[in-house]
């Protein structure tokens, strides 16, 4: 076991299997950085969309019903 660890960290010996592993880790790191940036951009776009929708909703004026002038003030729901 100690020989394996010693060979693994020996600077004079090349480890081609480790080169592939390091390349793989580097590719994953680059991909992870790209995905994190895309996540930030998506989050910002969603916040912008939310703000636009809230502004549109706030600009809509609710309909006000004036039932007193239509003679409906005496309207009942069934027998009383």
C-alpha cells in the first residue's frame, strides 16, 4: 500500500492515467463554471420577467361595479 502511495506522489515517474483524470477534472470544472454563469443569467432574466409582469398587473385597473344605481340594492338570495 505504501509503495502505491509513494509511486503516486513520486515526481520522477509519469502517470499517464492521472493525466487523463486531470484532463477530465479540468473539463468538468470548465463545464461547471459555464453552467454557473448560465444559472446566474437565467435567474436575472426570471427576476426581470417577474418585475415586468408585476408592473403589467399593477397597471390594470379593476372593474368597479356600481350596483346601487342599477336598482339591485334590494336584491336578496332567496326567501327572508
